[in-house]
C-alpha cells in the first residue's frame, strides 16, 4: 500500500516504523526538520519537509495514488484539514487523530465521511477506555474486547497455585471440561520466548499467558488463575493530563472514589472545578510523604498518567511498595514494555500502540476487522471477516494445515461468540479471532483472502 503519514511526532514515527516493517511504501511529512532527520536515519521511508496542509506538498507525496492518509500531528484541526484536502486530491481513505471526545461521540450525527474523513482516532480516548477495561477485569494485566465483548482477550501471569500449572493444554482441557476459553499465546518467564500453545504445551508458573474467552469464561479464568479479582473501589490518579482528566470523569461516573494528584497549581484548581465528584490534590505524585498522607496503601489501584514515563514508572513502584495491588503506568517508550513484569508494575499503557491497533485494520489484507498488539509479548491478535470461498471455510479446523505459529482462538457467528476447537468448521460471514507470531501473519491472511 501507498501510505502517507502527516506528523512525525511520537505517534507518527511509531506508525511509520511499524508500517515500514510491513513493506508498505511510506511517506512521512512534517515541517520539523529534526524530527524528519531522526526518522530518515532510522527508517527506510520517504520524508518530505513541508506543512502537510500544503496542497503542493501533498501532490509531491503522490496523494492521488495514495491508499491511506493518516494525519497524526499534535493539532486536531490541522489533522482534520489535512484529511479533507487529501480526500479531495484523491486519497482513498483518511484517518485523523483528534483529542476532542465530542467528535467521536457524535461522529454518526456529524457524518465526517461526507467531509472526507473515514475514521477518527483519539489516542487519549483509547487510553482512557483501556484503563477502564483493565480496572473492570482487575485480575488481568491486559484485555481487549472483540465485537463489544462477544469474545475477549485477557492476559494473566500464572501463579504457582494455579490448578493447571504443570499440565499440558490437552490435559487441562480434559480436567476442566466445559471451559469457555482457549489459550492462544504464552511468554515464558525465564527465556522470554513467545509460544503459540498446542496440545502438548505445558503451563508453567510465571508464564505470561493470553486467552480468548467468552463472557462466562472470564469468571472461570479468575478462579483457575488462583488470583482474586477484588473489586476496584478506591483509585488514585497521578497526573491531570487529558488522559488523567478523562479517566477520572469516567471512573466517577461509575461511582468509584477518585483522588487525582496534579503538581501544577493552576491546572489542579481547574480540575477541581471540572471534577466535582473527585478529590483533586495539588502536589507531586513522586512525593512519598504526600502519598502516605493521602493513604495510598488503602487504594485498590494507582494510575500514573503524567507526561513523563519515568515519573509514572517510579510512582507505580512506590505504590507497589505500599501494598497497592493494581498499578497502571502510561509510558512513551515501547521498549519499557519488556521491563514491566520484571520491575513489578502490573500494566503499561502506550498511546502509540493503542493508535496502531486501531489503524492497522485499514492496512491488513483479508478483510481484517480489528487487531491487537499484545503487551510485552511477540504476538498479535487479529479479527477477520470470512469472505465467500475463503480457504478457511474448506475444511474443519483440524484439517486446515493452519500455520504452526498461529491458532484460531474463537469465532463469532450470528452475533454470538464461540470457542473454536478442532472439529469446528468456519463459514462465510463468521468473524474469526486468530493469534499468531508476526512472521506468520501473511500465511494466516492467505486463509481469509
């Protein structure tokens, strides 16, 4: 695909990096020379030093033959303008990054497609929704819903007392009959190797394990994981960023007790007016004495979403040392994901990865509906819409010769989720959730073309 990315900031650079690995033709446009030099020396892409709202710059980028224009500058009005102009100049699809949640909440009424914008992506809203989902499923360090929860991906670290530790996948399935979940990826604690489990794969203590499950399977996994899913009631948010503010509003709306700590006095006063149901505190979330004064040890969860990754990580570590069971940190550097479990933080949130998850469904072949990149593990989960005469429909799953490094986790048929075992046969119009290693994606896609 020919893809133009307008904006070489954190999100734009990360998207360019990921998409360049997929062998797409990427053009990155930005008026900041230093950003483009940084990208040009690290990625095999074309760069253009121009304002992306410039018609001549877009024509220079070959906009009329562009399959996808992604506008991810720091200004939502600029992104909207770029998309509108690009669609008029011939871009097939456009995606705009925005920060105003009113746009996404009213996008059907406003019908942005008439303006030339096919999709709106709010990284702040994506992060806020991810945090809310993680708190709702507090036993898990990673979650992702497909088709409004008809199938759900959950990730957990297996404790020594989990009843299926030491068993093979096949034996665990036999011992726990009537289960409503399927293991789809495992990252070993010692070797950091990522496995796509098969029947003879052994569950081990410390495994970071991902499952596809139905709604009823979430409770089953809670019990079998030997991890208590204690309800979240008291939450401390460190940082009054857009994500911090939106998270506080969302959590207050479901009657959670929220304390928000913000180090900027003017912003703290403003937030106190805008969040009447939350306790807003002027102070530094890194101050251990302040955290103790605010009874951090009595919190069910601490969410650190300041503008600095290191501050968020350190604040969560302090919270962990005070006995907080659930910690979530916002980080900018994707490399930090490999450290999260080793240093003791439950979950790391990265806006760039969340944006990539939302945008990648426009890139993949085989009619991909959704994609999730797993935290701290070298695997991806994709949701495919099954087309007529797709190879996937020709045989039962066990007879398909599906790639070894891929597994079908579940199927949504007639608006109902199902766990797909070997005797299951996929049909046209089914929605299939697959987990695979990145190197196997092209082979998987061939089954759905």
